[in-house]
């Protein structure tokens, strides 16, 4: 754990405040003194860490379990847990519950038990298996890189006085455009336009493409009917209707729902 780590000098003379003493001391399985960044099995811990990540991406449970075990038993549990927490945001599909599982297993392995103990190793294996069994995806990392490169191209195009070859998904984010509905009472432009509760309830608060639950829709309609705003039946129906899956930002113009 971080508070127990001791500052020592690495092979290149630099100050090493990261590697705990249990990862530097002892011998390998063959009885040989452990080298710098060497695991008990005689592997380089960076190689094992990289293997673990690729095993998670490729859903190889057996390799992922071994790599986690090897790091945990060799005194590199701190590295293991840092990596696993990174993998759940870099290599797994959004919404995977495994993120909470990894956090819980890490808490058990480090706060309740010793990371390299039998219980700590079981937690490491459980966490690695959970990650390997989850839906693999690079969507967040791909989106981050894609948007970053688009930003660079937009900036270059602005400097050159030309249209960018590619733009963000929203293009020009302004009122009266495709995303006009965002300018409700919670934005400065919406407030200037006098878009109050009526606009928000009938447009800004809509969900989709699946219809909200029956009880939720009943509560919403009743709350709107009992409010100080006089909603028409058309407005009530529109507020409760799900947005289109193909055109989620399509909304009627002002006044079109008053009849």
C-alpha cells in the first residue's frame, strides 16, 4: 500500500518511490535473486501487465487470471489494481458493472487483507476474470482519439480560412438549428427567449427512443395537469411520447402543440 512504500534508488540512480520492498526482495521460484521489475516467476512485470490488458481485451480468462495472480503474488498488487481500474474505462464497453466489482475486490484485497496473501490473490483473480468476461470495447479510447484529431483539423482549417474536412457530431451548436431544444430555461439563450417550464416539460425533458415506464408517465402527466401551467392535450401527449430513434432531436415549432 502507498503509505508503506519506501523510497529507494533504482538501477539508473533515479529515486524509486513506487515499487514496494516486497517486490524487490526475495527470490524467484528458481531460488535466484529477483532482478529489477522481475516477478516471482522470472517475468518482467511490465510484460505481465501488458499481457493482462491484452487478455482482457481478447476475453482470454485463463491468461488474465494467471497474469493477475502473478502480479499479486510477486508484490506488484499495487500495479495490478492500477491497471485493472484503467482497463474498465479503456477496454470495456460503457455501462459494464465490472467497474464496481473491481473497486470492491481491490478494497477487500488491500484494506481488509494483504494484497499478496491467499485472500488477496483470490480477489486479484476474481477481478481479472470479471474484466475478461465483460464486453470488450475500445469505444471510449477510440472516441477520445477521434474527437482529438477532429479538433486539430478544425483548428487548422480555421487558421487557413477554409471549411474543415470533418467536424464534430454537433457541427454548429446554436439556436434554431438541429439542437435548438437544448436552449431551454437552464441556458442563457433559452432564458432570453422566454423558454420556461412549458418549453422544458414539452421538449427538453423528453426521453427515448423507448417509452418511459407506465407509472413514470402517469406521474408526469398528473404533475403537469396539477401545475400552474395550462397544458393542452397535444402538449401533454407530446411530452410523454418518446423521441424518435432516427431523429432524436426533431421537435415541433413554437405554437404547433397548443391546439
